C-alpha cells in the first residue's frame, strides 16, 4: 500500500539581493515518487543536490513552489499540515544539551502532549536495543558520537510517526562506527515496522540498508534513476561483498556518473 | 584542588599586607594619610555594629536593583528577539545608552527622586541592566537553527520552542551577564549613595573621609570588595545549580 506520494515537487530559493544580483537557486525540480508502507527507501546524490531540501519540504519546514505531498491518501498542502506528521531527524546532532538521554528521547511524546511517564517507561525498555543501557541519566555531552546518533534515532522512533525522515544520520561518524551502526540498524529494523526515507552520500550504505534507491542528479536535484535493491535478507557485513551487491553498485555508480 | 588554587593568590596578598604594615610602621606614615592593615582591621572592629547597618542598607539597594535589572533586561532581550523591528529600533539605543556617564546622572536622580532609596536603586539598575540585556539577547539569538527546525517538524508551538529551546539555550549567556552585573552592582549602590544618602557604605566612606578617618574609608573599601566577591560567588553557585549539564561534562 502506498503510504506517501510525492508529486512533481519543486523548490527554488531566492538568495536575496546581495549587491544587486538577484540569485535564484533551484534546489529540487519535479520530484515524483511513492513510498510503500514498511519500505526502506534510500536517496543518494552528490552533496548540495537538494536531498536535504526534500526532507525539509516533507517535514513542513519549507514550502514548495509547486507539487504536493500526499500522506495516506490525504494531501498536506500547508507546512502546518506536515509538521508533526513525519519523524524528521536533521543532519546535525540535535540532542538538547540540557536534558539527560532519557528526557531527550521522550521529547516527541512530550511535545505531542502525551504521557511522559508512559514514554519514559517505553524508552527504558528500548535503551538496551539502542545500546544506551545505563546511560539514561547521562548528559549528551558525555556520550560518544555513535551513541548520540543512536539516542537521536531512539527519539525519532519513540515519537511514534509512521514514516521517518533520516538525513545522513551516520554522515558525521568515523568509518568503523558507521559500519557498526549500519549493522545495528539492519537488526533494529526487523523489530519495527517503520517506513524510512534515508538520505546518504555513501553508495554502500544506500544499497546495504535500502529496499529501493533513488538517485539524485547534481543541483538542481532531479530523480535520475530508481533501483530496486533485491538483495536477500538478513543482510550483514558480508553482503557488500556478494556478486549481486557488486552488480547493483556498478549500476548505481554508473547512474551517479562516478 | 580548589584550596590549592586559592593558596598562591592568598599568599601573595598576605605578603603584600605584611610589606604594607612594615613600610607604614618603618617610615612612620601618619595614620590619616595611609593607615596600616592592622589599623584598618581595628577601625573595622570598632565600628562593626554601625557598619552592619550601612552594609544592610547598601545590600538592600543592590538586591532591589539587580532584581529590577534582571526583570527588565530579560524582558527587553526577549522583546527584541521576538520582533526584528524592535531589534533594529532598540538594540542601537541600548549600546548608545552605555555611553551616558551614570556618575553624572546620579545628582539628577537625587533632584528627581529625593534622598530615599529610589535613586540608589536606579543607579544599581542602570549599571546592571546593560550586561544582562545584551548577553541574554545574544544568547537568544544564538539558538541553533537545527534545534528550532527539529521542534517545528515535531509540530511544537512557539511557546514550546521558547520554553524548551530558546530560554535554556540562552541561560549560559544570561549568567555571563549576571556575573558582570553582580560585580558592578555594589559599586553602583555606593556611587548612588555618594551623591546623598542617610545610610549605606557610600555615605559612611564620605563621612569618614571628611573626618580624616582614613582607616575607616579603607575598611569600607575592603568590605565593598568582599561583598562584590560574595555576590559573584552566589551567582556562580546559582549557575551551577541551574545548569548542571554545563559543568558535569568532564
């Protein structure tokens, strides 16, 4: 079943009138795609190609010039319609430094007016799965980069949205930590029936995690290819070495013109 | 470890005091020109009951002045962050207001408000308002846009964004301002009292000075310093209590 439909979404930013030159930057042009329920869709493209803009459009932080977003058959024309409907995880680390891990991860429920105690209880049960057992009363500044991202992911998971928008969640981590978190996310995903839009600029990551991959062109961002990733599950660290994976990767790199 | 850090400056201070004592004693400097540390201590001890009354008066002016400065400073900071128009209108005036010599305003305040507590409180407020307003304003501006985006994407109301993001993010800046204000405040009260007062450390200094009781002036100066240090430490303690995340990192 189609959970999310994006129809010919376009956005141009006007970069003001700096020294008389009115610059206009086309961020994304005519984006059309669908996301099925429970699907893990990865989006890949060169940096500055408008991937993040797409997520910000969906999350209701930016208003498109044209096109529409349809969630569960219902159009969401205004930013306020879209705010509070997607579990958006921004690219940069956004844990609140003045809250402990536990108080950070229940933020979504708290803002929605839900019961904090119930949320805390639920969070405590999930802490081990997210590798945060025993750290619930820590300040974010005392955590490693990988733990902070897992805490931010737990916050996004707990907020209870059907569809998660993850903007390069592992982008700022070192290669080894990133590998570990990819494996971990593969494991976590089997436990939750979440639909995920996952942005990355790492081809291996996109292919390893995703069910399907969209390739963006350099700015302005357009969808230039769509690849079905029919690799067997469960996937693990060896998946990136099997011939099917390498064939997909060759295909993807060709579309990225790398 | 903290005691060890205090040891060196304390040792230097003690050495200077002993040197001072010896020089005054050796050169037979008259007490009304430069009193020795022991004479200052003696002046303090003899006048301790009266000094208590003056200190209480000065600290009352300080407390009210800081209270008003915090309320007004935070309100103005919030207002200019709330509206870009207010920001453009008020922020430059805030800076310009700092070029007005408060010392010169004090006599006018006496003319307008009389010899009561009001003009002193106003001088303290004038000294303390600016650092609080400007620092808090900078703090409110410094909120990371990513955090606000996150809250908006979660459907947060603007009230939730202020309460849960912008105000906590501005706290460290607010406390920087409050620490500066706290150190200014006692001096501000004394400036206010110099121009005309019935009670307070400032008027005690003036009277002692007029009577050539130099040791009393010095004792009042030392008390002023100690009061400022105490206020600073009190603000520091409050800061630690209110922002544990800022200090527990390591």
